[in-house]
C-alpha cells in the first residue's frame, strides 16, 4: 500500500524552528521526487518546496526561500522539511506529496505560529 505519513508539526513561537518528517512506504522511494504543500485556514493549498529524485535538487516558494530546507534520506525512506525563522503566515497544515500517491492526500501535520 502506497503511503506517506507526515509528522513533526506543533505550536512554535515566532522565530522558532520545526522539522517535519514524511515517512514513505509501498513504493520505490529513491525513484521519485517529493514535495511539501501547505494549506492555511481559509486559503488554497500551495506548493512550498520540492526535491528531485536523483541529484536531490531543491526548489522553494518565494515565501519560504532562505528559511525552509527540504531534504531526503533514501536509506530511511523519509523526506524532511526544516523550517526556521517561522512567522505567523507559516501557520498551516503541511502535506507531503509524491507521484505514486496519485490524487490521494495524507492527513498532514499542523503547524501553528501564534501572533
């Protein structure tokens, strides 16, 4: 069964850090790219960061460039999102995505940065 399970969210003060994890199973992890999306209350889901399958090239939304870092561990079948210098606008549910998931979304992990 193809599965992505996000974890690591929580409540963090402005300026703080969190590291999200995405554990993958049921498919060849190293053969696929991964992305992190987020959906803030009342807003549409947006792409935050992506990492390619082979060379691990990364890309970021302008809103998180320089603050977030996406990485992958092919031995642990896990993708990470290191989030630093968090701000109120980072409050959202964060989702991990990869092509084998098709149209299915996981449960996500919630990040809250209070004002």
